[in-house]
C-alpha cells in the first residue's frame, strides 16, 4: 500500500491550508493509500472532520523516523522538522506554497530534497521563481475541489435571492451592506467565525443562489455553477464574469486584483443590480472549473510531475529563503495581545457578532473585568452568557462572576458549566485553545442593560498550561495506581483472613450443624 505523509502547521479551524489537507487526505484515501496527517497542533472543529475520514491527526513531535512513498507538505516549519530533525525520508517530496507574501509559506531549507514545488496561483508561482527556484520544478495547484462539488447543481433561484457570505474576516463595509441588502429583499447568511462556523459542503451551498467570498470558496461556487461575488478584506472585483475571472484567478481569487474598497451602498447596489447577469454566466464557468480545479485530475498531473528528481536551488536562493523565514521568526517572537471575551445569547445562539472583549494586562495573577452587556448584544432579553477567559490553553481560577441588574448583585460562579478537562474547586484546567464558561440566565428581566463583573486568577497559560495539565494527569494516574495497589493488598489480606476463618474448627462445626438442620427440614443447602 502506498504511504503518504501530509503535514500542516496546525489543524484546528476551517481555513485555507487546513481545508486543503482535509481534501487531500480524502483524495488519497479514495485511492486506497495509507494516510498520515501530522501537525504541530490540532483541535476542534477540524480534528473532528479528520477523524470522520477514519484517520486521527498526529502531532509531529510524536512521529518516529520512517520512510514514506510521498510527503506532501504545507509550511516550511513542518517539512524542515520532518526531514532535518526527525530523520523522516520519502521517495517523493512535494512542497505546496499557499501565499506569495506570508512568511510561513516560504520554501523550506531542505529545498534540495523537494521533487516538486506547488503554487496556489500564478502570483505565488511568480514569487517562488523570483526567489530563485527553477521554473520546471514549480507547478500550479490552484485550490482544486473534490468531485462532490461538480456533482451538486443548484436549484432554481428563489424569489428573494439567498446569498451565502463565507468569511472569517468580514470587512466593515460588507457588514454595513447587510441591512441594506435585507431592505432590498436579499437574504444573506454569514458563515465563518462571526456567524455559522461549520464546514462548507456542496449540500450547504446548494441551499443558496450565490456566494460572497474569496479563496477556495470561489472554486466551490464555480464548480457548482453558482454566481460568485469575489470580495472580502482585500476588496475585490465583485461578481465574476468572463471579463474579470482570469485576472481574479491570477491572485487566487483573494480580491487583491481589485484592491479598492467600496462603500456599503456601492456593495449593496453591485450585489443586487449584477445578480441576474452573474446568474446567466455562472453555468459557463463549470467547464472552466472542471478543467482547472478538479482535484482528482490535478492530483494525477502533479504526482506525475513529481517523479522528476530534486533540483537543488542556488546559494542566492537559499539566502532569500532564509530572509523570508527570518521574518516568520520575527513575527512569532512578537508578544501577543490577550483577551477575555463575553458572548450573549438573546435567542439565536452565541456568535461573534454578539460579543465584546477586554484586553488582559500583566500581571495576570489577579484580573478584575467588567462587561456591559449592551456592548455585545441588542435590545432585549438575555437568555445565556458565555465567557471565554483566554484564546489559549490555561489553568485559571474563577474567583467570582457577578451579574448586576436592577440594582441587585447575583453571584453566578457556582452555576457555570465549562469545557475544562477537569475542575478542582475554583480552579479550571483547560487544554483547549477555546476555553469557555457558560450558563443559562434564568432570572427574569435581565436585558442588555445589565453588566457582568468577573474576577479571574490565571495560574498558567499557553504551553505551560498544557504541561501543567499533563503533569496533573500523570499525578492522578500515579495516585490511582497507588490506590489500586492498596486495594489489591487489602483484598489479598481479606482473602487470607477468610481462608484462616474457614479452616478454624468452630467454622467447620457450624457448617456441619447447618447441614444437619437442612436435612431435618428437607431443604438442601
């Protein structure tokens, strides 16, 4: 069986490189290959999607030196670690770069062992060539999509157009356009970290008449014959047409081909006025998508080209690679801003649109925060609260959580539920990078006018928190083993005492009496 190792820096969310890994793993499994999917960090919800394929994500730190038929790597950190640190080898090595400017997408230092480099757009390919890689070793692999998207065709458009806005970074002007669109009869549903955070599938997009997005979701829409409005935080050309699609594709449908932002009113006008024409031309893009973005066919072509031997880069190329990697390390060393976030549910569930945050400032040992609920929600009754102490693993004590409304103070800390691995009194051990406390607000009359006061004590956070949790688990395991050993000892003592008792003459005499009594009463014992 052919073995393949697919690597990515992380496997956590529904983002570009992670979804590419998910698609690749599925494609290799359908070919009957043995797939190992490895990363430095994995978490829900993407890890769950990987497990549904029948494989489990593996931490790179746990890999043993091994030989694979193929390594398919995203991010220079993963490939350098596998080949240079772990001593992993392969018959063929493919490195896929997913951005022309992100330092993490730099080629690896082990570039001399790479059979084929991939670029997700002509723009990214041009950057790799400028860095000094040989043109014959750099191929296009432009976010191809699985056959399922080509098989799923949209139904007839509804009277009120329904659009799916798919984005993890909706720009302000696009947010401001949503109520304007609603007034004009256009229904928009937001998918992403600020809306419904779920995997985008053919069945999901099939419920809509068009898509507003950038990146790989554009290819999803093109494959399905859906009209696509290409716009996000880089701006964009708007509805894709024969006149702009080639230019947009050069920039991986990122929107950077048309970097001038539009106003909310301009976006609403463009979305409404251009929909009919975009609908007419969308069917014509299906053949283009099948020719360029069909995952199975693109994969076959790339694997064929990867049969050629590696071509070591020049010394100047290594110098440019080192400079780009150094920029990644510089960014990685920059201190991160830490936040505690409050979400409120007013009947539609928790979402990023109804949240507010407070920046944490050192020292973190004792932190007091106050949130006004109106900052996170709209006018009306509050049904539930969710507090995320940190966007990272942590060990934290919840000293108090007080709800202030109508002149009263109510302590809520004892009522919260959490996704902590475990809890000891006030101390919560969170291994997830999305720690949460939540509770239902049963009190009547609690509205957005209320406020929440919280007192937290962060014991440890980030990697030390993970280490602390693991150490605590080991301690509990050791204590459990010691208790089991004591129970087994006491059990042996009891068995020995019972045997001594049964061997005593008085015990034998009692048993004889019982037998005699049984015979006299006609009962066999």
